């Protein structure tokens, strides 16, 4: 019997019992559905080895050398070969889940995969829930919660940049920063607790000041992490940018140029692009969903009216608007009307057709209300790189975030941090008011627990369920 203690079991000497969910052996395909060169089926749990072994030819059943792949047949119930497979065994705790894991690589047919999985189910495994392998890794202490969430983000990442942020979090970058913040807080707490224990020897006034200073610094650090979420959210999930402007200003041409293809209909007949179309592009590592709208103007046909309505809806729902103004024509009441729809949102002024003679005079309030102004020609491509940079700058202002600092990308983390900072504030207030140490301590311990929530030191079952159900099966 190997030394392994599943989390949740009260003692390592007890045999696995049926009520302990982690004594169950789980199975799932780790590779996506459909045909491919190979498929990988993963089994994890205390009897994964025996379970798989029962479907191998007797001569191959043992010994199981860890991390050693062996080529063998995988048999059906009657001993007939389903496929020739490669079986790799990972002994607990040195496996992804921390349990005994067997990985079976078979030929990439959905039919073969189904037969192998069915065979393992017949031998007593059960189908894994989404994220259950990673859940077990977390429960067995192989990774903390922030790292487990990073596994999911890494799988979902669409750009190399997103992958790197997830990878950093998986490596424990966020966890390490939080650990140092928590350590500082623990020092303050234990110092205060000392004052509590020796009432006749209360914390000295100058050390009170020092403790308050320390707390302020800790709160400041948490505030910085919280702040990084503004950018982190965009880096992880991307953003929506809508192109708005009057008909013929060149919206579709700019859309095409930014998408670097010819998906939108470019036409010199005003009002051709009646609906909104969108495409997601990689903007310096950030996924940008770019929306090309119908021209916003008094629509003449019902179909066009629908398109115009949609444009305004899109503007309202996007993170950023590119307001395109045609340089070769006079600034019109139509332009002004669009601006009234935009002026309270984050918008960039894009003056298009700079290859043509200038005719437009742009009202100063329109320019000063814009985040930036870019002069471009969708036709020649001039100024488009500057526009790309301006968009990037508008949604993710400080490029330092990704280089050296840690970025918070998860709403759940952001919320924990926010609550931690509030509790810290309440603790500082109580301490400053000269209340007995118990009062500030109550809040400071609360703050510590909130910080612990990010990495999962104080997790409750339903929170775990929520997080891991958003994984894919087989991870
Ligand atoms: N000279 C010049 N023409 C442009 C430029 N951008 C767009 N156009 C032309 O302006 C017309 C309207 O363009 P389009 O992209 O369909 O405008 P939309 O109605 O705003 O989508 C087309 O004939 C384009 O070729 C530009 O930068 N310079
Ligand atoms: Mg158009």
C-alpha cells in the first residue's frame, strides 16, 4: 500500500470507504472530442491501476513502473483487442491530481475512445465531472486555488499574451505576492496579540504608530493589486470596440484594415452596411472584438433603421468607441448627433481620409472629450499602427503591468481583495480610535481570511463547485 492520504479522510490508516468521494476512481478523455491522431484518456484514484490492469493482457498487468510508458493492447470484456495503446502510470503523490493516475493514449477515433472509457466504467470507475482532476489536485495540495483557476485560463487562452499571464499565475506569481502581504499582516496581528496577552504591558505609543504605518502600507499594496484588475480583466477577457460614424466616413474600411481582411462590405453607396458585424482580432496580445456598425443617421428604409438602432445599442454595450469623422467633408449635424450619443463614454476620435484634402473643422469639445485623436487613411493604411497603439493605450494603459507586476485577472480575486481592504480599513479605524486590541484584531483577522480566500485557504464547498464546474471535463 502506498503512502497517500486523500484530503477528507480523517486518518491515513483507514481504508478508502465508499462515502469518501476521493476514494472513487474517475475517468475522462483529456483530449477534445472529434477525430485526431491520438486521444488521451485519464484515470485517477486509488485503484486506477487495478482498474486499467483488468483490461490489459495478463502479462502486462504488473509491475507498474512510474512514468514509464508501455505499449500494450487494451481489451474488451471478452478479452478481444479494442486498440493498441500506450499506458503511462504516475504514482501518488507525484501526479497531476496527487493520486495514482493512469494515462492511456489510444488512436484518435471517437469510437475507440468511447469503448475504452466504457470499459473503465464497467470496471468501476465513474465519469469525471468538469474540472474534477484539477479539483483533486487542489484538494491534495498540489496547487492552490489561484493556480487551479490559472489552469482553466491557460486552457482558454486565445493569445500568447493571455497564455503567459495564466502561466505566471499557475507558477504561483500571484500566490507569492499574496503570501508576502499576508506575512506582513500576520506580523502586525501577532504584535497586537502580544499587547492583548500582557494587559499590564500595552503596545507602546510609538510602536502603535509603527503598526498603523505597516497597516497603511499593506492596505496600499492590496489597493495596487485591486487596481491591476482594471487592466487584468481586459487582458484576460478582451474588450469590445465599436466603430461609429456617419455613412461613408470609412467605418467598414477601417474595420477591414484593422482586421486585415475583407470581411465587411465596403461600398460607396451610403447605408450599405445595415447590420452590425464583428470580428475578434489579436491587438498586441489582447483579444479585441471589433464591431462595424451601420451608419448612424436618420434611416430611410426600415431595414436600415434597424441597423442604426443596433449601432447605438452596440455603442452602449462596448468598452470603447472609435468615432470616425471624414476629413474630406464638412462636419455635419449628423456627426454632431453621433457625438451626443458618445460623449459620456470612452471614445477615440479617428479622423479618416487624410489622403484627401482637408475640409472638416472639428469642434474643440469633441476633440477634448476624446481619449485620443488619430489621423488615418484606411485607404493607404497611414496612421493605422498609431490607431492600434491608441486603442491599446485606452483599454490597458500601463504596459508595465504585464512586464513585472502581477495582474489580477479574476473577478473572484478582485472581490476578495476589496473585502480585505475594507476589513483592514475598519481595523485601522478601530485601532486609531484607541479601542482595545480585540476590536482591530477582529477586523484584521477578517482581512487575513479574505486574502486567504484568493488562494483557497478558507474555501467552502459551494465555492469550489462553482469554480471547478467552469472547467472542461478531463482537466
Ligand atoms: N480617399 C479615401 N477614401 C476612403 C478612405 N476610407 C474609406 N474611403 C472610401 O469611402 C467610401 C465609404 O467607405 P466605407 O468604409 O464603406 O464607409 P462606411 O459607410 O462608414 O462604412 C468608400 O468608397 C471607401 O473606399 C480613406 O482613408 N481615403
Ligand atoms: Mg460600412
